[in-house]
């Protein structure tokens, strides 16, 4: 599936006592991009199962300051049997599109009622691997 892009404002409240965006906000930006990716790909849940975050890592490249807008791109870099790996890149409008953070997460398809992971279905796998979902910026 093609990358999904989201543009988000940097809010005054996102900054910490040192005057730059707090590191926890980057995780929130990546979360918003991930949710948009789920919507575009149809990964909202299959017959009682849905995505659950299993792992997340963030590399902070450069500080971000208010006011600014960030663009977060997310794409699947691996689709496994029960999980997929998503890669993120955040860029700053004030820094002329320079990368300010990169990240990666592993999302597992999980049956919440049964309390166990489940296989990614064939139709969802085709969408994730082929690009049939809407890649328009959000």
C-alpha cells in the first residue's frame, strides 16, 4: 500500500520546559498517522479482531518548536502472518521539509474476545501489499 501522509499542527501545549516539542508528542503524531493508515487500508478490525500496538521505537533527529506544522508519513515495510511493521517519517514545515524524527512500530492483529493474535486475512494482506487503499493526504 502506498504511504499515508498526515499534516498536524504543532500546538503551544506540545512544548516542554526546555522550549521544544516534548518527546512524548512524537509518539502521538505517529499514532495519528497509524490510525489514518488503518482507516485507509481497512485495518480497523476483522470479525472481532483489531490492531494492537506491540512495539514502538522513535529516533529523534532534530527538535521542533512552536509554531510549526509536521507532516508524518507512514507505510508498511513488512506484512507477516499476524503482524505488520510500520515505518514513520516526520518532517518540519519550518525546517523546509527536513526530517525531525523516524520511527517504527509493530502492530499485531488481535482477537480481543479470545485474547490471542490472529492471522491477517488474504483480502487485507492484498490491500496492504498492493496499494488498493486511498493514499490521499489527510
